[in-house]
């Protein structure tokens, strides 16, 4: 029988390294593993109740995904996100979302608009303390905005961006900034209004304003 990771379901059939990776990412996103904290292989293995081998794979993947840095001679550390890191993530989202919306000319069906409205209503009902729901509803809304795009590669790319742990860390920063969180909700409401009105270029312009670190 394989190893059981602390904090995961007994019947979780995913590979061990993947389960540990998700747990470590969660701890980085929620601040349990703080920016700049050293990630020691033996300590992580003990903390998550696994052997050192899957942890080694996890550390390599964390570096690849932009969640950790490796410093030769010193080891692995939780990445401290820079302004440039945030700009890079927003830039990719902005460009791909704009391409996706132009691909279908911003023409939403009544059902697609209803899905957007439902996502927004759910987001507005979430409390500031429930980060998982904040992230889920924000992701759902943005993916619903581009869902009519017939280019499945664009949609897959955007889904990957939202699922990236770095994106989760950025959204997490809204948790302790009530004004920023309220501003995001207001922007989403304006986006829905522009989608309803069929104002494609205005929608894209407003969407681009969501992709700056100060908004």
C-alpha cells in the first residue's frame, strides 16, 4: 500500500507527489509557508507524512511553476512575488482574454449571459474570510466571459493561468484589502453590463483595467 499524505482523503488515487504538491501550494497560498521561508526536504517530508523522494519532485515542480526559488548552496525558498511577477501574469491574462472575446465578437447568448449573472451573484454573496470561494467565483466569472470562444486552445490556456498557484497567490492578496476586493466586484458588475450591451471593445478595455496590480 502506498503512502498516505497527512490531510488528504484515504481514497485519493492521485500520484503521491501530486497530492503533496497541492498541499504545499495550499500552504504557500494561505501563508502557512511564508514568502522567503526555506523549504527543507526532510522537514517537509515529516510535516506531510511522506518519504523524501516525492518531496524532491515537489520542490523541483515548485521552482518550475514559479512558486519557489532554488539558490545553489543554500536550498529552496518560497518565492517572494515581485511587482514584475504580477505584471507578467496579468499581461498574459489580458492578451489572451482579449483575443478570446474578439474571436466571437463579444456576442453572448441569453444562456451565456445568465451564467455570467449567476457567477457574479455567487461572488457577491461570498464573505471576505472564505478565500476558496472568492477564488472559485472569480475564476468562474472570468472563464464564463470567454466561454463562447470557439478556440479551445485559448480556453485551455486561460484555464491553466487561473489554475496556476501564482494566480491564487495574487487573488489571495485581496483578502486583507477590503477596498480592492470591493473594487473587483464593481468591475465585474460593469463587465457584465458591457457584455449585455454588446459593447465588445469597451468590454475588452474594461477587462484590461482589471489586469493591473493597483486595481
